[in-house]
C-alpha cells in the first residue's frame, strides 16, 4: 500500500510540474525510461550544417539526468530538431499554452523555429530569438504571444499564420548561422506533457 501511495504521489507531482507556469523542470521520476529531458526524447542533429555530433541524438548522461549538447562549426546554417511528440508523425496543439521554460547555455545567439506538421520542410518558419548566455546556464521563459515571433527574410516569410502553427506543432527546430556551443538542460511547455515512447 505504501508503494502504491508513493507511485500516486510521484504521478501527481509529475502532472503538476507540467501544468504550473514556473521554471521548474520535471523531476527524474517524471522522465521517460529511455534518455529524455522533460520527457522530450528526440533531440537530433539533422546533418544540415557542420555540427558535433554530426547526426543522431544529442543526449548525454549528466549525473542523474540528461543534457542535450551540440556544437555548431563554421559560418553556415546549422539545424537541430526536437520532436515534441517524440516521433516525427506526432503533433501537439499548443494553442492554449502560454509558452515554455528553457534551461540552456549558448555562446552565441540562435533561433528557435516552431514547425507545424503541414509545413515541416524549408526555412520559411515562424521563429523567436534564443539569446546568447555567454556560455552560462540560464532558465528563461519564451512566450507564445504572436508579437514575440517573427521570421528571417533570408529564410523566407511563412505562408501560414503563427496561430495555425501552434495548433499542429510537430517540432522545435534550432537554427543558427554562426559557431556556437549549446547545452540544453530543460524544456518544459506550459500545459503540454510529452508522451514517452
């Protein structure tokens, strides 16, 4: 009976962690059975642009948790993908979410694109600036308010609205054109709990 009580308490704490608008990340008990950061299991170097690692998972063990680490090499576009539903075919409705908390460090500015299922490919996406931290780890809130999102003329103007992208969000895609060292420790979306696969 005590074990059952602990399981219920842990499940409640996990649900609470993903529903409160605060910077706290999920506890280790909330994570998936395979490597994840706040239940996000797919942090992927796409092979677009020179990165270390060049392709595959960015997740590395850090004590009792995982971090996603990548280095952008050279002055060219680099692409790193996070699948919000932990598989390419999945999507999430984030239209009622206020935004997300991210714990990260970056040695230069980078952009985060919100890519919808219906317009996945190409660079013409709604994006927000993820500012450099000078290599120091910070926790920052990024709002889904439309005024906080824009596009880069170099990559093209999206042919769809930001509001529609929120309803069918397939992934967050980090893009940058400068050398950068990125380290992610938390990414928790208000009101959304990724499914473990």
